[in-house]
């Protein structure tokens, strides 16, 4: 169980571990870039979560249509990672409707999971203010990981075009640049620590959240 004080992470006064609540989703489509709108909806329904630095909200996975929209599937979930004492607050989202742009979804009753250590983690997009080119970004990311006392190999994965995995997200009228990031050779303690702390900013909007690399147990 970790209850460490990490940079940008809430002190877990209740000594409860961080957990992830996974909500079933009832709906058909969402904008592909929905991180900001999703956070705004959740903050409106749960004002206690607004601007909390420890809050991690993963964007919802679906099948892209190539035109800025995703189709939801039976495996699509809303995943929210919080300290254990905040579970009742987040659980209150069960049954609520969210309007994301022109798209309506409803949340089911969540399952609650403990964070599990794995040696290799990935983040779909990490955003670090002031770093929009691969090499400076990677150096900045490594500094942030090292500042948390985490040891591991850190790199930017290569995309289908054999280039650094560059991504963007839209926040209000602004486009923010980030990169995919992977960290490997993690100890169990460091794996949990990275899942709690993340890397970079905008974790409430789906950035800098680390999950197991596909195929890891």
C-alpha cells in the first residue's frame, strides 16, 4: 500500500490505497478528442473533483471513424483513478447522463479495482508545458520520473509512420501537443507510484495516465 507524498498528488490522509473505478457506458458515439469535455461534465456533476491535482480521468476508448468521432463498444469504459477515501464521491456518478458535445452517454454502476504493479507501463499522451519537440520532451519526462524517485527505462514509442508518437488534444480553443510515453523495468513499488503520480499535466483530461502495456499481467 502506498500513501506517499508525491509531486502534484494528494496526500492520502485516510491511508487507503488509490483505486480505479470503471464505469460501463451506455451510448453510441463520442468525439475522438473528448478529454476536456468529459472532465467538464464530471466536474459539474461532482464539484468536489473540480481542479483536484490528484484526479486522473482516462479518455474513453472506442473505434475511430477517421472523421473525429469514435463508436463505443461493449468494452468501452470510463476509468477514474482516485485515493480510496474519494470512492463515494466518484461512485455518485453511477446512473448519471453526460452530454459531450452533441453526444449523450449514461454511466452504469462502476467496478472498483486496486492498482496492480506491472514492470512496463504506457501513457497514450503526456503533455509537458513548453516541450513540443521529441528530444527536449523526452529529457523533461525523464527528469519528472526521476524526481519521483522512480527508476526505469523511459522512451517515446514510434508510430506507424516510424516517427515519434506525437499527439494533440483540444482544450477550449487551444491545441496542446504531447507524445506517447512508455516506462519499463519498473519495480513493483515504482510501478504503483507512477500509476498514482503520472507524468506531465492535464491528467484530469486524459493525459499522463499510465496503464499496463498490452500483454502485461
